[in-house]
C-alpha cells in the first residue's frame, strides 16, 4: 500500500514513466547514431556488390542478399526505437531475484 493519496500516487507513477521514457530516448539517440552510420555503409557496400553481381558465385550473392535483409531488420528496429512515444514492456527473463523486462516495439502484435 502506498503512503501517497491515490491521485498523488498516479501523478508520481506518471512522472516516473515520463522520466524512464526520456532516459530511454537519450539512449536511443546515442545508439541510433552509433548503429545507423556503419549500417548505412554496410547496406551501401552490399548494394554496390549486388549491382555488379556478374562473376559472383550464386552462393555469394545469396549470402549478400541475406546480409542485406538482416541489416534492413536492424534499420527497422532502430526506426521503431526512434518513434517510441509510449513505454510498453514485456518480461524477458524472470528468475527468483528479478524480472528483467524488454521494450515491446510492437505492443499490438502479440506472438
């Protein structure tokens, strides 16, 4: 039971959530810069290789296509993180001492 009256507890809970979201957004901006720049270079290099695919073995082309697909997944995740406006979490790891949560980027899509 809280020591705060119900309305004040709700305000306190909202403030904590706002502060958590602000902290997460700061981390996202830092990660976004650090990940998106090299990722753009990787995707660009793959595109150059695939445009000049003559002489590439079929297996090498397939590997490049797979790498590009995985890089595009990373790009999409980073975009979703940048658009984060509401904090939804889901349990990631639960043991006796803690319940570690991860941010749910697609809260309306349950697996």
